[in-house]
């Protein structure tokens, strides 16, 4: 296994980084930073929002060998260190991006100011299901996933209401590198941090879509309960009418929830710095 190379896109207004708190966001398997465009635009006046893409997705180069979710988390830290060396940051992620956030909270918690885990869980799917999908995509390419992903990603009626957004996300899936996608599936097959949730100390919100068949609200509740059982602070929230891609399906509500956490965490940091 090897730590993959990641690249990022700035989603907040073009300006020198460092004048605003840094928010790093991660996307779901098969998508890219465009998943975050709308939600980031609602946060960008007050926060520097930087989105990283999964290997072989969006602007990130294809992976050449296997990696696990812990490798992704370390790669995110390396990426942040090219932007704000050694500094703490806020993190939000969807699905595999959210799993990476949990891994950051477990192993790199000292770098996080807050954590927003969205449409994700401490374990997603089954190893058998992920390995089967990896083989399918490796042999047939990512377009074979478009129909099934559209059904899983979006709540009924969303594609009709938002054809441009849904089309761009499905194009990101079509354009993803098949081998990198398969490596991501294999990383998800091995991912299970349920026993480690109690080590997360960073303030955490766990957002679920009421219509998410991949990561239902029960998974969000499991994550929040696991963190609070270890004396951490976590809350679970369910968004009605949302399936698996909360920042795209409900950008205003997602940004509002994130802002409440971000602003609170920043106020706590200021209090700590003034002591």
C-alpha cells in the first residue's frame, strides 16, 4: 500500500489563503469537488474552503497501487501542510470523504478544529459488496456504475429539479479513473473504525439523509453514540428529503449546519487563545 497523491480545488473566493479559517472538504466515491460548489459558496465569505479529490477523481492523479482510508487521511494532512503547514483546520466529508474524516479524528485529532461527517458511517456496506464492485469497475469502467449511482445518490425527483447539478456529478463518475475507483472500493471494504470512535475528541456533527440507503440515519446515530461514549462531543442530524449527497441535494441546510459548528468551534478556539 502507498499513500496516494491528492490535489485540491479552492471553492471560496480567490484571495490569499490564511486570512480566514481553513475548511477542508472531501467528496464521495465517484464524485469530485463539484459536489461542494453550492454549499461552499455559502461559507466562502467567512471561511477558506478547499476541496480535495479522491485519487483518479476530479483534479487528483490516478493511483498506481492500493491504499486504505488511513492512507487517504495522511494524504489529506500532507495536502493541508502544503497550504497551511502544521495548522489546525476544520474538516467535512461525504461518504468516503466522511470516512476519511473519522480516520483523521482518530489518528490526527490534534490537527482538527471541528469535524462534519456527512452521509457516511464507521463501516459502510460489506467487504464482499465492495470487492465485487471493484472487480466490475476494473473490468468494465466507471460508466457501468452510472445508473445505480444515480439511484443511490439522489432523492426521488432531484434529477428532474436539478438536471445540471446531477448531470455534472454523474459526468464526474463517468470521467473517474476506473482503477482508482476500484482501489477506493477496496479501501472501503477494509474500513471499520467502530471500535475506535471513542478516541475522537474533536467536536463532531454527523449528518444523514433520511432517504440514504447507503448510510442511513442509524449509521449517523451509531457514530455520534460511539464518540460520546468515549467522552467526545457529537450530535447526529437527519435531513428530510435527502439521499446520499447532502451538500448537493440540500446545500443551504448543509451549509447552515456546518456554519453553526464552524462558528462555535472558532469561538471556542478564541476563548482558549485568550486565556
